């Protein structure tokens, strides 16, 4: 786990780790990652994500979840996963 104390964008020492629902939109589809932990700078808005936060985002990412499901279905001959 990393600890960031200075914003990599603006150099502010006010960057803090926050935990909240994170929402984004992709190709017209909105998705939410509940209780995501990441660093956010109140001065410039920069966000820094640790690897575990990125994995959590990817797990909720609509494109990744659909591709993974389709790939498993095609490998198993459309059997339920």
C-alpha cells in the first residue's frame, strides 16, 4: 500500500485518501464503484489510484465484464458459468 503526501500534479501537501462511491460513464452507460479508496487533491482535483482500487474499478467496468462473460461462454460452448 502506498502513502502519498504530496500531489504529483500541483505539489500541494493537502492530498488525502478518501473513500466514497465513484461514478463514471462509458459509451453512454453509467457505472458506480461503491466505497472506492483513492487519493484526491482538494487544490487541483488530481486523483491517484492504488493497484487494488484499479482492480475494483475494472471489476465494475461494463466493457471488461461483458467481454469476460462472452469469452467464457464461447470457450465453454455457451454453458452457464
